[in-house]
RNA sequence: GGAGAGGUGGCAGAGUGGUCGAAUGCACCGCACUCGAAAUGCGGCGUGGGGGUGACUCCACCGUGAGUUCGAAUCUCACCCUCUCCGCCA
């Protein structure tokens, strides 16, 4: 969410930046008109309150001096303000809500180095700071070659023979659910454990087990509300409701909401392995086969809370953390710098990791790493106090990234490591998590 | 679910109708003392929003929301949360 004062001081920059965003017609003038009304109301209200306060103080003094006549006279004077103050307060609340509502539906503005574009076709491949296709090729696994036609993940023998069961899942829960069994279930677990261990042991993230049900306020903080309510599952609770988290970004990021951290605590790096729940409204017909797009999936999430000065560096660092997962798994992938048309609501810049799926003969998103600036911090009221000289609190910057989507990573392993006989080789780094198994689904 | 206690500034903790945005302690910052540090002394130190070129000034905020009152941290009501005990339970 934007700072109206900043908009007022930077109308042109704001309008130019916002016009890069798809389908947004709001401009600074619309917002400043609301703010002008707000200020008018505040000025009038404050004057009335000041008068009331001054008179009330005099009443107290008059009563202390036992001057009842004067007190009565003053009370009559205050009485004339009686209606204007509550009315003014109601007006102020209304216009402040109006401004907040107008601001809260506006997407973040993109960094200058985010490419323009209307959809994913406008995304630009990224090879890291000072990177190139050559430097990337040194650390990334090459695209695998097959002596046979590689199958899609749900067709690979070890999965197709009942260990990835969509029929049973449909009986339990309907479409877009899956039941994993046996070695495939274990592989899913191994992937999650591997990623979590990597980020906690080598990347400095703190492991967190957050609630999977959250309040509306938390969802507002990380931009799911008010605009993306349809993507969520809700559970009734008391007179209200709780939402099943669509990503651990929600609880992890909101852990700092309504607080003032000390600068020494930053950067705060949090990670969690959780199920994620998405209703996938509007995705009817997309990716209906296999477990690419499910209502429930596991994901390892990384969240960083930083100072404004360090957030862009942290973004590159977080990208590297996510890439390391795929590098260690020996999976081929590419990184895309998302264009303005594909950028998420709260992001200033996003890198997508797209893993190679030989069965689909295409790249598919497996991780999304975003820097949000102070956009979410304003919504959450999450600040930090700079160290050193006495300084006012400032909003933190927030970042989030998948490290990575476990379900999709399972797909990638099945497709990339499949053998002609339907078995799947276990990547070296996963073998300790698989009791030393080098292959699954073999005879 | 039942009973009781409580929610005040970064933390602890006073404050039960007016001069309280709020004592005191800790933490923090500055200065003094010191070779330096500790200790000590002095001073400073909440957040947000208006107005003013500025010095400055006004308003709001003591869990949240309503209410009583000329005036509410303080009184009333509802709700939320935390803690203790009991019950139930993975």
C-alpha cells in the first residue's frame, strides 16, 4: 500500500510508474482529491476539539474555585459543539476508510529494471548479476537427453502404478487433489526435508512451524485481501472465519506485523515447510492432468525482513538460495525476470524459476522470488528502529520466495530422472532421506 | 466449555473523573568524570495525523468497539486476547 504523502510529493513519478501496470486507471489526482477532503475534515474537526478541550479545562478550573455560575456558562458554550464533534469524527473515519480502500487495491509499482510487457511472453531470461548464459551453464544442470520418449510425471511407472492416485483423492475430496503412496510419498517427504535442511543449515534461515489458518488481517498484510479473496479457502470460526494459508508467506511475513524491530534483528530470515491451499478459481481447464495444479500442495517458503537499503541485495541472495535447491538436485532450469504484465500484485520485482519438464517438453514455474519494498510493511504496520543516533522508526522491506514448491519439484524429479523401465533414479542429495535408496519403482 | 485474574510507552510497572501522553525503574542516546571502561552525575528519549516558510503549534491514541460526561487510562456495556485453576481432548 502506498503512502499518500509520498504520492502527493511525487505525482508524476507515481502516475508514470502506475501506468506501467496492467489494467490500472487510477491516478494520483483521484487519490489526492480524497486526501484533500480528508484534510479539510481534519482541520475543521481539530478546531472544534481544541475549543472543547480548552473550555473543558476552564470548567475544571471554575469548579475548583467553586464558581458554579461561570462553570454553567461555559458548559452551555461547550454544548453548542456537541453535535459537530461526533459528526466530524464520523466524517473523518469515513473518508479515511475511503482513502484506505482506494489505496489498498492498487498494485505495487515495479522497479525500473522490470521489463514492460502484457503477459508472460514479455518475461526476460535472467542469468544473475553480471551473469551470462555461459556463467549460468556452469552451475546449472544441462537439459537431460533421453533414449526413449520421456513421459509426463503421472505416466511414469512408479507413479502410474498406483503411487500417485487421483481416483481415490477424487472420492475423498474431489478434483485437484492427489493421494501419494509408498515410495512416491516418501520422495515428496524427502524433498521437503532436503530443502528445509538446506535453507536452515546453509542459508541462515530460521525454521518455523506457523499456523495454517489465519485471520483476514494477516491476509490483508500480504495482499491476498481485499482483491484475491476468491483464490482462498475459508473455514467458519465463531462469528467469523479463518483462511487456510495459500502460502506460508502469509504467516511468516505477518510474524512482524504491528511491531517495531531493532535494526540488529535484521535481516530476519524465516523458512517453513507447509501445505498450501488454493481454490484455483479461474483456473478451470488449466493443468487438469497430473498434480501440477492442486488445491493442496506442499511448499518450502523463504521470507526475509530487511532494511530498505539491503532489500535488493537480499532479493538476489534469495534467488540464489532457491536456485541452489535445483542445482543440488541436478535439475535443469531457467530464471525469468517477470515483466510488468506478469508481476504479482505486491511485488516490485519477481524472478521465477522455471524447471525443465521433459515429459511436458517445456519449462514450468517451480519458484517465485519477489521483493515487495515497504508495500506489505505498510499494510502490516511492520517497522524497525534504526540503530545509532535516535531515529524514528521506518518501515521494513519484505521479500518472499519459494524454495521451492515441493509438489512441483516431485514432478520434476519424476520426469527428469525417469528410466525406460518406469523406475526413477533418486538424486544423490536425496538418497540420505530415502534410506539410501538409489532408485525407486525398480524390480 | 466453567471459575478467577489481567491487558498502560522497547520492557517492567504506577496511575480509579480535570493541570495525565501518563510517575518510577530498566534499556537506549548525548554530555560530564576516566588513559579507557565500569560505576556515578546531568540531560534526552512513545506513535500517528493536521496547520505553519520557520521557531512552533493543534488533534488523536492507555487491548478493540460502543456509551455516560462539559471533560475518560480512570465509570458502564459488548467483544477480543493473555494468564491461573477445573473439565474435555490429539
